[in-house]
């Protein structure tokens, strides 16, 4: 069994790699990452357990806004890119 902190880090690094591959700057720190586009817009994403989903790991945005389950990184990438297009975190 993977420790909770390790699972969070693995999920974030699994999200960071494809985002970097698409040309975004990504910084991973402990339990969250920051994605920045070439215009300086940024979005922060955390990996957190969600009590309402039986403690499953989810990607969430600032304020705990849920994105998707952490085992669906492509869905998270679509959400992050959409958030960047809308101006990012303010």
C-alpha cells in the first residue's frame, strides 16, 4: 500500500509531466503544483482525499474546488487548460 503522502506526490508528478510536455511551466511543491502558461497566467492544483468519495484522492483547485479523481489526469489537464484560458487563478 502506498502511503497517503506518497500517493499525493505521485499523482501530482503524473499530472506535471504531461503538462510540461505541452509547454507549460510546472512547479511541484509538496502536495500541490502550480501551472503557468506563456502569458503568465497560473493555476494551482492540490491532490487531496475527498471524504464524500470514500477518501479517494482527487485533484482540486484553490478553495477546494474539485476537478476530478486523481486517477484521471487527462481530465485534470483539460480542466487546467480551460482555467488558464479563462484567466487562471486570481
